[in-house]
C-alpha cells in the first residue's frame, strides 16, 4: 500500500472464533476490525502518508493499486475506504468541498425496490426522510452522500450521521459475507441535507463510470487474498492438479490486473469522456474482473477442498466476503446493457 500504513500491521491477528462456534462476537469483531482499518487509512490520507489519486489525474492506475492493496488485507475495510475516496472524487467533481480532516464519508446511492429516500425543502434548506438500503459504514462514517427523490428528480445530498433522525436499522444485514462492512439499512427522519451538484449530476458525470472500476479493483484485491490459500497448498504439497489450478488462477489474475491498468490509462487519457466510451469501459472491466473473481473462488475451492473453509477463519472470511461483494455486479443485466451499447453505439450518450 502506498504511504506509511501497513494494513497487515493494522489488522493484527484474525479474531478467534468462540468455543461454541461462530456467533455475534465474531461478526462484531469483523466490523470493529474493518472500522479500525478504515479510520487508520483515512487518517493517513489526511496526513498525506497514503495516497489515492483522483480519477483522471494521470495516476488512476495508482488509485486502483491502492484500493487493491487495502482489499488484499481486508475486503470489508476496502469497501469502506473505497466509499470515502469515491465520495472525495464526487465532491470535487461536483464543485463541493472535499472531506475535512477527521471526516469519514460513505456513498449510499443504491436504489433497489423499496421505500427509498425523499428530500423536501424546509425553509432555506432541505431535509431527508425514508429508508436507505446498503449503507456501508453506517456506524463508522461521519458523513455520507445519499441519493434521494426530489420534485425535480433524483439528486445527491450530503448528510451528517450524527444528526438527530439518523438511525441504522438493527438486523437488516444477515449475510456472513461482508458482515464487517457494516451495511445495514438506515432510517432517516427529517435529517438536514445539503444538495451536491444538480439534479441528475451524480449519474451524469463521467466519474460515475470511473468509480465503478475502482470497485472492481477492490474485487480484484479480494481475489488475490483468496488465492493465497492455493499458493500455500501448492508450496506444501507437489501435486499436478493443485499446480494446474494455481496456474489457471495466476493467468486469470494477471489478465485482470492488466485490464485494470489499461482502464486507468484510458481514463487518464480522456477523463471527461469526450469519446463517450466510459460506460462501455466500465461494463467491460467490471464484467471481466467479476468473472475472474468467480473463477478464483471456484478453482481455489476445488483445489483445496473444505479444509480451509472450515478451519482457516481468515480464508473463510475472505471467500465469503468476495462472494457477496462481487454481487454488486448485476450479472446478465449488465452484460445485456453492454451488448446493447455495442450493437447500437448511438445510444451510448
């Protein structure tokens, strides 16, 4: 990881399971561990010791590498860090002030079916009410960017999580995978909000597509972490089948990183997406990296069997976290969109 922070040192040893099996204490430990690493990384960003260059700054591949490095150590912490650095990019791109020292930001913009958020004018300002799903870092973020419906359309707002009326909803994240990312629903009741950018500005900016590739860099780092178990197995026992699985995993990871580096170079060459290809690029890269992650999970599992999943808590967490995180890719829905854009290029903008 760039800068002075050593994620492995910050993480320490994996939490030990309780004698009566996996329970709430283990899940709480994962959340606290991810929050601790998140805070440490953000603090070092603030002091300049750790760097996540802005997308399109000429060093986008370095940004992807920094996200990868955090994800290799703790995928849940990477989810939180990615949200903070994405929020920083969004604020800059939409003409707002970047996070101040000591602030930790999230981006909560998922729009699944359900209640969602509504923003209404109150005097000279705005208030937000409703229920937002998938709020990663709900307990550890100090601020968040959230999407909400207004009379004029969907808009992005900045909120403070210390405000009255802000309440994470207990029990709304049931998955073991990504449990450490602290991603419950949040109930907003008259929470003051500051608009960021114009109506539709969050989705319309080229940086939305660039940010999606940053998420794929986190997926990649998670796949590297999962692959370590296969590397260790191949070193311990000479076996042609294990070697074949390792060779397959290595070739796919090598190709995925080459794709991410090329995407970074292309973003730097055309940060404002004058060519109109940012959405196609994002769909291609995310689809490829997601497929590589799925192959890594399969090959590592087939090569090493149930042993590491049952007896190695770190590997079990890595595999569970990655399996959930890559579901941010919308599978055939995203592939169908890519195919439609390729068949009808005039629909790209």
